[in-house]
C-alpha cells in the first residue's frame, strides 16, 4: 500500500516536471515582448526541415527579413 502511494506521488510529480519543462521550452523560444518566435526557434525548426528535406529528397526555400533599428523599437515598447 505504501509503495503504491509513493509510486503515485512520483508519477504525479514526474508529470508536473514534464509539463514545466515543456512550458520552459516554449518560453525559451519566444520573445516576451512581441510573442514572436526567436532565433532559437528558427534554428530548431530549420534543422528539422533540413532533415525532412534529406529524407524526402525535396526542396527547401528560406526567406529572411531584417527590421532596421529593431532594438530601438524593442526598447521603446518594453514593459
């Protein structure tokens, strides 16, 4: 009986930790001000797509944009 209770507690805490790790992973991939995905997200998604292209012998196109003076915009609207 005590072992079952302990196993249930361990399972519940493990599930909580898994949920928190997923939440932190999501937070680490988004800019807190804009809510947009950041470079870390791009790197992970790009790597995934490169692997998919290799597996399926398909093509991949990438479009990148740069916003001039974005740091000033980011600083002006940071809360």
